[in-house]
C-alpha cells in the first residue's frame, strides 16, 4: 500500500463569528483531576463532503459563540488549579488535501496496517500563537470527495460526552440550523473544591510508572448477533439482564488475563469511568459539557479470573456499579482526600486494564450535511495503562469494535485467538 501524502494548505486560528464574553471561568474539581491534564486525539472518517473544510470552518466559527470558553485558553492559577481565560483567541484549524481516495486506505477501517496519524492530525501549533488551543482540528479532503477530521481536544475542559455535544452543535450549524437542539451549560460549580487541598497537591505530584514493553494494537469486531446471544445466555442463567458494555468488558478482562497467564496470586484490576451527571444534587442539566464521571475499579486474583465464566465476571461488574452512588458521594464530601487517597489514581501497570465506551457518546451522529461518519478511530496516548476502547462497527454493520492497546507482543496472538471465539 502506497504511503499517504497529505498537503496542508492553510493553518489559522478560527475565532468566534460574534463578540463573546471575556474573563475567567473556574473549572470544577473533577476537571482539575491531574489524570485529565491531557488531550484526546481521534479521527472521524466521512465518505462524502465536497468543500468540507470551508463548511466546517464557518460552522466552527459560529459554534464558538455559544461555546465561547472553547475559544479561550487554559491558565494555571494558585494551588495547582486550572481555569479558562475567555480570550476569544479561537480554535486551531488546518485545511489539507490528499490526492488519493479513502477507498485506497479502506476508509482506515483495516487494523492490519498502521494508520498515518501524524498526517491526519493537525500539526503543532506555532509558539507564536501563544498557549495551546483547547480545540485543534484538521480537515483532510480526499480525491473521492470524502474527508477525515483529525481532532485534538483538551480533556480538562470536556469529557467525551461534552466534546461530542460540541461537535454535534457544529454539525447542526453546518446544516443551517438556526437554534441548537442542545444549549451549552458551563455550571462547573456543581463540585466545590474540597478543603483537603494539601493532599490533592501531594497526589498530583506522585510519579507515574511507565510500562516496560510497547503494547500491540489488536482490534476485535463483535456482531450484534453475538452480543444478543450472550445476553440471552446471561438471562437464562441468572434471570437478569445485562448491557452490551458489561458483556464486552467481562470477556475482555477475563480473556486478556487468561492470555497473559500472570504469575499465580497476582491481583488484576478492571477500571472504567461511569457518567455521574444524574448523581449530583440537583442532577446536572442537559447541555452540561464538562467532566463528570467517577472511576469504578474491580480487583480479583488472576487465578480466579482465568477460571471464571463470563456470567460470573458480568455479575462482579454489576455489583461494583451498584456502589457508584455511595462512592461518588464519598468523593464529593472529601472522604477519600481526608485519608490521603485519590480514586482517580489507580495502580498503573500491566495488571490494570482500562476500558472506555465511546460508541454511545454521540460522535457517531455528528453530521455536517452529508450524513454521519463511517466510523471513528481513537488514537492511543502514552503507554501508561493497557486500554480498550469500545466503538461501533463501521457503517452499515451493527455491533461493537473493541480497539485495544493492552498486550505485549508475546501475548498478542493468544489474546486475539481467545477474543475471536466469544461464543
């Protein structure tokens, strides 16, 4: 396969199309969690969209009016806290083109070859532009009329639901909608900064261990027929229902553990984040686009997990989820910090597996006028923790694509073999 040749023709800041408020906006305590001081990177692949750069650029400028904080810059204040300076400086926008078709690259659907992320993501913002923008986007137009959006988004300001909400708003404006279906809500005061700030500062400076060997990319496709069959098996065995996430997470955790064959007695962990918008008092309104989630971690001896059925592990996950309201309340009240603990700092390393569900965030519905994306490709960050990301199968197929960076080379083949035989 020939290499992808991308030509970047224009780089600039896209500012709000109208005058927007200025000043400082505080972030919530969850926004300020140290592990969120990073940028997420994704590719959004569209089959059709002539003059996509022009249309999206104009819509982005309009979208930055109601979402004006995203046109500002992150600043650090006293006590290691971040806030947004509403400067109106804008989002970074790169226009690019490729003289080949998306079909030549199988719409970046084939995990067997390396995706040229660096070509499809916006290149580095010049230092002359000041602080790094909260939103950075590159639109690459292909010869077939399709396009790819390479997005870099500041996790400190928005979680996955929030960033998808913003992109859907830009999509609506690109389609000529006059009034957004969801109005953005800032409301970062729902979670006051706990008084135990000294402990927070100490936790923020803890060293982060790095994994020893690089993690292999393994992508697993699971059809809806397989998922429905597994749901039926769980119902027949327990009399209870389970979710698609629980099915995938349970099999992912137990089969990875089996493939690695950890030393007897090793404790292994499954970690995922749960949306807590309905657990605040009062519940956060529709339109809130900040971070509001809490980690759920389950620990088990590897010997037990290797022998366990999928049904048993699903029940472990469900039991952990029932504790979420109590655990989130304890976190909000500062109980963890009083004990010098931070639930967002899980034990990292090869024995901890993180899974995140992206298929229900709203990215798959973003329509700039030519229909939703064929699919979305998450791009891994640093190899701090083994990870699996649940997305949707590329259209028109229905099911789950589990994109993982979770096993070293020696464990890649047995892991793939086990995961492709769920039923």
